[in-house]
């Protein structure tokens, strides 16, 4: 695997070499699918085979695969997505206490706001009737 070459670099080269609307559309489809496959061109090509490519898209896709294989970036596996699930940390007593105090102060604040609205409405209604 050549560390200086990436699938995206190859795609950029192909965009320069084939500046046609069909080539751009094909490469846009590849880019969109790469985002879903975590930059694995082999999986991307497998999914694109089931889709209708623009005219001339198939040879361009084959050229992309050939270059990627030559540079060793065709079937790259980056492992599981590190952002898929947040790591759970144990909750210590201090953090739990702070959370409880924040929750309690929020409930008290909401109760005081409700009481202020009730008192204000009561004063307005009593003033209007009196």
C-alpha cells in the first residue's frame, strides 16, 4: 500500500482526466457510496454494480478499481466506526450528587416559574373583576 495515495486522490486524478458530465456523475456516485462504506472501494463497487451508471461510467469505474488495486487501496478496512457508540464511563458519587442537585434545582426553578405565573394571572383576574 502506497501511503501517499488514497482512493480520493485517484478520484481527483480521474476527474481531471475525464471532465465529462457522465464521468463526474459516476465519480459523485462513488464518493457518496464511499461515505457509507467507510472508504472501502471494494464494498462501494459492489453496491454500485446494482445501480444504473451513467453512459461510460462502467469503464471509468473499472479504471478506478485498476488504479486502486495497483496502489493497494482497493480493499482497505479501517475497522469499526469509533464514533458509532460512546464509551460508557462509571458514574462516581460526586458526579451523581452534582447531577441530583442540578435536577433538583431545575425542578425548583420550574415550580417557582409556575407559581409566579399563577400569582400573576390571579392578580390580573382579580383586578379585572374588581
